[in-house]
């Protein structure tokens, strides 16, 4: 599902999220973890924007920072034409009705001491919506909407399977009829067959409720199935942003190319596989100079070691990529 380019729900500019490292008796700050480092993106109404990258690249931190579960270190966020960073108190609570999150681990996301009904009624209690009878009725309706039985409203989370618990988390996320839902790896903890059911449920709900998703995942197969546009993230920065079909057909950044080449494919076991990406993601405490991907890049040039490429469209292209291979000049130099 796509939306007109000017129909923007959330816009983030130059977002940074640094976590201080403190040591010593007086807990002085000695370094910073640069989890998100100067990220700009937009999310259009009705679309699913995928955020993909290896573990430790900062994608989950970015998702939480955009909805202020983590306060940004720097940058601007506009949500529904409001300056979301400046909201506080009642105004922030009101805005948060329209932004919800589905977490990766459905076991940890639900309070084991509360019944499913109490969990689903809690958003209405926090925002002072509906009366007691209406809340329990709405909880029953939400359970049926996500494919569970209304009679399960008095059960506890431990009585459900992993897939059923994630359905409860989804029901809680849609309870207040939000506009934007951040899905933080919502199927990575589930069996493959259950993953497909949850993804199809999310698609159905998007169509019924006119939802917008920011979908965080390390699984490019899931991204290919579920998302409209894809932002590829590496060491706290977005290195490529493109429509899903274009990204998989013509990946431009060497990191994106390596991720797509690493997707397992049935029937290729006896064929010679392409060389996989070597090395590990560098530490966000002490990132490399220049392009952060240059220690692992097969096309590294001298300029990559000293200058940071910007995320911008290259000549003749609409989709931005942060790579010196597509910026002119400089001329290519030896590896």
C-alpha cells in the first residue's frame, strides 16, 4: 500500500541517540555509544516502511527514539504536523494515543499478573476512555479482531502460545485506533508458519484500520513480503533508501548487495554461493573514520577511509544512497 509523496505522517530530521558510558566513583562520562547517528527519514500515511540491517546497527533504537520511548540526543521529529519533540505532559499523552508499538518478545511484553482483559483495558484506563462495561466489551472485540476468542478475556498470558501472545500484543497496540505502529521485529521470536499468520494479520489490519507501519527486521525475506519502501541501516546511519521492488531488483550500496546475496534460497545448496560479507559490525563507541562500512567493503577507495558519504540521490537516480561509488568526483582509486 503506497501513499502520495506529500502525504507525510512522520518526518524525522538529523536524529541522533547517544548513550553515555560512565565509569569511576563519580560516574563521569568517558565515552558515548552512537546508536543512531544523524538519521533523516519520512513515513507516509498508509505505507509500510521497512528498517533493515544486521544486529547492532541501531534499527530498534531508532524505532524507539522516533516515538520517544528513548529521548533523542539531537534532531527534530514532526508527527501529524506537530513538533513531537517539544510535546510534554497532557499534549504528549494525547499524541501518543496515535503512536503504538509491538515488541519483539511477546513473553516479556505482557504482564503475567494481569488477565488478557486487564491488559487490553489498560490503555482505556490510562486515557480515561469508556466506562467499565464498555472497556470489557471492547477487549472482547479486540480479541476477535486478532483471531482469538472473546472467551479468552479472563485468561492469563502463560495460558497462550507464542503466536497467540503476539496477537494479544497486536490487539493492545490497535486498541486506541492509532495512526502509526512501530513493529520491532514482531515475528522473529516465532516459528516460520506462525510468522506468516502474524504478517497476514498485520496486513489485514492495515487495510481495515488504515494503519501505517514502521517495520523493523533483520530478515530481508520478511521485508520483501511485507514492506513498501525499505531503509537499510548500518552502524547508526541509513545507507540506502528505496521502494522495495527497486531495492531487491537493483541494490546499489555494497552493504545492501551483501545482505541480499546472503538470503538463503531453496535449491542452491549444491551451487557455488557468492562470497558472504566478512567481518563484524564495528563498535558504535569508536566507529571507523570516513564511511563506516569501509573496513568490510569490497570496493573500498582511499576517499572512503577519510570522508563520510551523504545520503542523497546520485545523477539519474531518485533513490538516495550513501556511497562514494555514486558520488562525483572523486575518481576511483586502488583498493
